[in-house]
C-alpha cells in the first residue's frame, strides 16, 4: 500500500473520529450537519432557546429596562389605541398628568401580577398585552357603535358576544393593525432577550397575591380608593346619565375610567335596608283597597304592549327640522286614541331596563338602576304583570323576534308568568313564529311581529295579554341607499314601522274583540359616537333630558275610557297601572299603593333628573318583590308559591 493511500486512510479515520466526538459532545450541531430537515428545524429551535437562556444573564441591564418600561409602554398603547390618535393621547397626558401617573402605577401592579403567574417576562407581557389591547379595542368599537363607553359590568355580556357582533360597527383599520404590530414587536424583542422574575414558586404566588390586594381595595374599600382617587385627581363625579358618564370619560380616559366606574358600581350594589321586614311591608300596604273583582262591564279586553326597539320622535329637537311624514301614522294613532310622554330609564342601550319597568311595574332605580336588572332577580317565580293577567284568565304571551338566549330571556322570563314565549333566531335558523318571517334591514320586520299578534288574538279562546319587544329598528343603521347616512336610514326604518303600524291597527278594527294597544319606544337609538346627530345637537349631561322623554299612545278598537291617564309625564313603570285603570282590572293593596305613588311621585328616575330624592318605600317595595321575600301582595297563587323548586 502506498504512503499516499495510508495517509488518506489516516485522514479519513481522523475525520470520522472528529464526527463521532462531535456527535457525542454536540448532538445539536451534528443534527444540523447530518440530520433530517425535521431534526434540523428542532435543532435550530434548541439553539435559539439556548441563545435566549444565555441572553437572560448576558443582557441583564437590557432585560431590567424592558421589564421597567413595559407597563408604561402597554398603558400608552392601550390609551392610544382606544383614542385612535397619538395627538389626542398627548393632549390627555398634558392636561391630566396625575391621571396618567395613576394609570402607569395601576398597570405596573397588573404586570407584576402576570409576572408572578408566568415568571417569564415575555409571556407575562403577552398576556398583559392581550388583556389591555382587547379591552381598549372593545372600548374603541363600543363607543364608535353607540356613543357609550366601556364599563366593567359590560363584561357580563361576554356570553352573548355572538349576538353583539350583529349590533356593532367593527372596522379593522390600518391604524389599528399598526398599533397591534408595535405591541407584538415589543413582545418579540422581550422574547429574544428573555427577562425573567428570579423567584421561587412560593415567592411568585406571594407576589401575585400581593398585587390582588390593592385591586380588591380599590374596588371595594372607599376608605382606600377615595384618598387614592383624590390624590391622583380622578373625576369621581356621580354620573346619573350616559352623557355625564361620557364627560367623566373625557377627564379620566380609558384605564382610570374603567377602574373608577368599577368602584362606583360596587358601591351602588343592592343593599337590603336594615328596617326591611314583613311587619314594615305590612305597614306600607295598610291602605284601603277597592275589592271589586269585576272588570268594566264584565269584559276583559285584549291588552297588547308594544315596546318598539329604538323608536323615538326626533321632532323633539326643532333644529333638526324633521318631516312629519316619518311619524304620520304614529300621529294618526294618537288622534284616534290618546298620546302622552313617559320617562324611560335608559338611553341608546340597555333595553332590558325599560322592559323591566313595563313588565314589573317597578322602578329600576329601586334596585339602583343596573344595566341588566333581570340579573339581579331572585331565582324564583316573579310577580311580573303577566302573573296578574294569568290569574284573571288571560292567555299571557311574550314575543321577541331575536335570539332567546340574549340577556338570558328564555331562561329568566319563564318565571314571569308567560304561558307562551315566541323568539326568532336567525343564526340558529330557528323560530317560534307561526306567520311568515320577513326582514327589514338587519332584523325581523315589525310587520311580522304585528302579524303574529293578530294571529295570537284570533287563535286564542281567552283574552290575550301580550308584551312584545321588537327588533327592526336596532342598529346598525348602515343599510340603505346611502350606508354613511346613519340618521337618514334610521328615519326610513321608523317610517317603515309606521307603515306596518297603520295596517296592524286597521286589522284590529276588523276583529270583533275589544283590544287595547299601548305603543312606546324603549329608548332613543344608539348612534355612532363621533359623527352622530347627538353631537350635532350639542347635548351634554345637563341638557339631555329630552332623550329620556318617550312619546307613547294608547289606542283601542272599542270605547275605552282614557280619562284615568295622567296628563303629566310619568315614569315607564307606572304604565302597567294606567293600563289596569283603563280596563278597570281588580286591585290589591300593592296596585293601590302604586297608583298613589303615581300621583305623588310621577317621575322616579335619576337618569332623567338626578335631583329627585330617593323614596324609601318605593325602593323597599321593589327590593321586596324581586330580590327578597315578596311580603307584599302577590299575584302568584299560593299553591304555586309553595311548590316552586
């Protein structure tokens, strides 16, 4: 064998030896040289992970800076995102520096909480970023949709998020994507440098728990949060209507507003009065009662309550110069019956407030005006007006042409005494309607609801009590000849409701059954925050009372006596008693008491007038009937009360 061959063999053996040594000492690099593509990808990832682990100690100063600056960064990005423009954020920072400092400190506590849970800085930053950017984006879309700002109690609607997307104006803009990209870039940088919280698991648990303490205190302890809010000069003005709440937002902006209103909501929770007792309720109910059990002439007319979604008369604002043609048949119904003004407990949203007052004949103010009063009710049969009609032999029906699970209506309203509930769910393609379902705009045409009412009256052998909450005129109002003319489209839909209304009343005239109709809108419509007609009108918390005044009418196809209807404004919750007076229904002590309140305290709404003082008796009766023991006279038969599960 030649020397050259021996030399080549020796070199080859030496090379194999080196490879083998590398395989033993550095399998990752060996895999990169000789492994499959999958093994190479895994090896690259392991190398990157090793590099990040080295960066944790190697760049400890950079990591400390990233951890220190992140709360400021994400706080600023959340505020900029919800306000859309950097300029508006800078103006806020210049005008309200102490509020911004409060936001920074609050955000630092939140970040420490996430660090205590995750240890790794980039994961904590990712979780924190998702939370803040999701909240700020929700605020952006919510205000852009209906002119109302986000409060934490809105989170109760998360289970209905699918339904809410049909209401909202959601527009993904390049600006929004840019803000998200900036946040994502910061998290990626943090992932590369890999900052960590150097602490044992027990220490991290202690850190997270320690962060929860100030959060709990700032929500539930006035002795803690009052001096804190005062120190940082947060606006803590009590907001009794939506416009005042929006003015508070302008002063506090997103994060401080969320926290301060959460404190306010907790302090406004229902607290049972100390003097609540059966004896006290009996004392309130100790009034003379007309024991006549007969209806007027022995006839029980059908009672139809139509609460029309977002139906409002904008002719209340002269400067808008609204043509009467849009309300032609509404005016005609008033001329044939009786018209008046009722004070709604809400504006632009929270239909269930108005619905609660019409269904129960009780003020939402009695349970501190929650956004969703049906969530406050005791888990039992409830003394809604349907229970009275049911005991009088009426067929009781609830109609809502939307999803049965929205606001948990199908589950909760089943306790109100309705024998039949009719819903329509476009998403699930299910309906309880027995008439052809038509749509106008996004939702079920009001004419479909009117057709169903006629069908229920004709098919029932008993008199009918029917409450309907319609959907046709709910936002969004971006459909029509001009999608950008939101207010013009709204008026077109109002006109369409009027067309269906005149046909409905005409058909009732041909039915040989006495029928009383009450028609009212639940609230003025939700209109876009920045470009709405409300901004053009220059409305503020001090001059927005017209938005809580809802025109209504009573109409009948028989000679109904309207002399008992108050000429002055009354709150929504008195309307059921006006109806009972018109049809001359039997009364108990509770109904008599509410009639007395209607005379002495015709309007009881802090949203409309914050200067109206609280009424202890009215409040305690409300709590008694829907939250506590129901010591006041009940429309629910005793056998049903004692057999509830």
